[in-house]
């Protein structure tokens, strides 16, 4: 590990070119397979619908959900979805196409990281390990922001590393350009993380940034802010304090400092989530960290030798540590938050494999191929039934098949987030724009009368069927159900409001 900046003449085995080509083809297939599965969870349908509303309105500035402003995240994912909608129409594939491309972009960035050291095969290992890392490939298949910030952060840090190792002006410019794009990808961490990781890298390397890099703060930060201003300026001019209060105060500071959004986890949460994200390469990453630690503790004859030995493992350590500490301190924790730290562990794994024996390299190739092929098989044959069971799409499709394609939809004892996309424009909302959850048959009757409808659809938690079946003022028919939710066709009848006993 100590001599990672030049090839090791004792290595007897170089992976044949055709194997790398095969892995590249397998990667492309894996990253574009399964994008058409139903949108699941609370976030995917909402983000896809926000983009659809912006697309339908021809508005690239103000995100809305159900016609109400939605300032939870910045605009980059929505822009990618809008572009895909324009090209291919509105569907699950186009909602996820941007994240899939960002997954491939992360792979390309890691390949370039190896090339910064004039190590083509190291770059190929970095790309192969990234492509077949569980966290990267899973989040590249979801319509969410986590893979976007992972890609843009990687682009920024790889640009810096090219500058640090080669004095590349293009690398230095890329560092700041990708900071600007990161601000559009996930908000303020887009500028906090790159600067913090680079600063920690200088501290661990026991060196000061040179004059050229310090001067670059002036023009580089201006460049990054100018890129981010493409969205931040018009959205503020159009929405004013509402944007500041919701986007910055609520979804940045309150999300970090409190449990406002009800995602509490213990401090050590990411200490076990991050290793899971790194599978199947975790053992290789641990071996790489152990090798790096031994190299860094060796006594070298001069400072130049030390500086030649440590850049990549120290850079990787900084890349892991900053997001890990930051998000561990946050009052709100979700698994995807830690995804930007995964490339740091990937570096340790790839460097170790690159310097390993022939047998271990063959194991590495087999591991990457098996993971990629396995993800294809899962996406085609295994995941679809589970996705259907988790998604509300089949329930809405069942209602559509009965000719109920425009009826108002009410929710009892649940908030069916998937309906944001699959039943857009038909949901009951409160004054703030959130979906309104109802709790009883009489409350349903009141809301239907208030909406001026006598026939509607009701999505209800499967544990509470009585709330639409026992009341004499409601005629109901169960249309479909999955493991958690059921959908009923309901009609208001005249008569008493007492339940049937």
C-alpha cells in the first residue's frame, strides 16, 4: 500500500481487457434493468409527482405537490425528471432515469480517481467495485436525491484530487463546478462536505494548501455560487420568505437539530448502516484500511517519501469521516443520508484488490460479476411481486378497471403517499397541502359532503375495514388489497348515521 503512486513490478497478473469490457456491459444492463418497477415508499412517488407538476406547468423554478409549494429539496432531481418526461413521457422509468445516470456518473468519477495516479487498472478496479456496491446500485434505481449528491460530491472530490496530485487547472475548476451542482442536488451539504473533506485531508496529511489553491477560493466559490444561483435566485425572487423558511430553516437546520420530521435513530445508527451499504466489499475495505494503517505508521527516511505514500488512503479516510460524523450528529437519520460516504470505503477496497494476488483478483472479478448479474435476476424475477405488494399502483389500477378513473380519493387511518403519483389531483388535502388522514366513517361522510360527492374511492389500512362496511349511510365494495392497504368504492346513502350491529 505504501507505493500506490506507481505500478508494482512484482504483480504477475493483469486482468484481461475482455473481462473489463464484460463487466462494463453487465454494469449498463444492471443499472437500466428494473427502472420500470412501481414507485415505492413515501419519497419516490412524491418526487416523481413534483417533477410532473413542474413539467405540466412549464415551471422549472417552483416545486409543487398537489398545487402547494414543496421546498423540501432543491431542483436537480426534478430537472432530470422533467427532461426525461419531455423525451419519453411520464412513467416510472423516466422518473428514475436521472438517478441511474448519476449512478453511472459515480462509477466514471471513481475510474478517473485512479487515473489521477497514472494507474489505469486501479481506475478500473475503482469503477468495478463502485458499480457492484450494494448501496450505489440500489439507490441508482430509486427516484431520490441521495445518489445525486453522491455523484456530484464524487465529481468535486475527484477534481480536487487531480489538482492535488497533478496541479490540474481543469481538476480545480471541476472541484468548484461540482460544488455548484451539489448545491442544486441536496442543498447546503453540497458546499459543506467538499470543503470539510478537503480541509480534513490537509489536516491528516500534515500539510498546508498551496497559494494557488487558496487563491482559487475567490474565483472558485464565486463560480460554484453562480451555478447554484441558476435556481436559488429565481426561486427566492418568486417565493420570498416562504422559500427561506421552508427550505433553509425547516428542511436544513430544524431537520439537523431536531426530530421534527420523525426520523430518530441512535448516534451509532450509521456505524452499522454504512458497512451494509458497502457490501459485498466490506471485507476488502477492512483489509484495505488495515494495510493503509500499517503503511502510514512505517517510518520513512524523508518527508517526500511519506507524502508520496499517503494521499489516497488519507483522502479516502477524510471522505468517509466527514459525512459519518456530520450525519451521526443529526437529529434526523435515514439510511440514504450516508450514501455519500460509501465511495471512501470503496477506495480502500479497490486499492487493496489492485495490489492483491492473482487469486484474490479473480475473487474480486467474480464478486463484481455475481453482484451485477444477481441484481439483474432480482430486478426481473424476484422484486416485481414485492414491489407490487408495496406499491399502491395495483390498487389504483383495480379501481381504474372498474371505470373509477376520476373519483375523489379519501384516506382512512393511513397516508398513501404512492397515490401522489398514481392518483394525482384526486386526493383530499388539508390547508397546508398535506394529505388529510381521516379516522372514522362519519368523518368520511362529512368530508364527502363537503367535497360535494356521493361516490368516491377510499384507501384504508387493512386493519380497519369496519369504518367503510358497517355504516348504513355508506354502500361499499372492496376492489383490491395488498398486505397493508385496501381500496373500496363507496357511495353515500340517505338514512341514519348509526353503524349496523
